């Protein structure tokens, strides 16, 4: 995520013409940052749920 933010900051700090292509690239990088953050939260929540769920015990062996 910080790499995305760094990329946006580098684009903003460059003294170049802010044409359509540059604006679109900046927007896409910002979108990527948001989606990455959301995915990270989603995976952290899923991990927490999996860690909180007890694993199924082995079924008892039958006699005969």
C-alpha cells in the first residue's frame, strides 16, 4: 500500500504536464491503494475467524 502512495506522491511532485493519461494513471493507482487496503482488512478478518473456529475433532473409531 505504501508503494502505491509513494507512486502517487512521485507523480504529484513531478513538474510535468498533467494530461489525461497522467490523471487516469493517478486515479487508477489511488483505486489500487483502496482495493489493496480493503483486501488486507478482509483477509485479516477471515484469518481471525479461522483462528477463532475450533478445528473439527477426529471422528471416533468404530468397533467392527
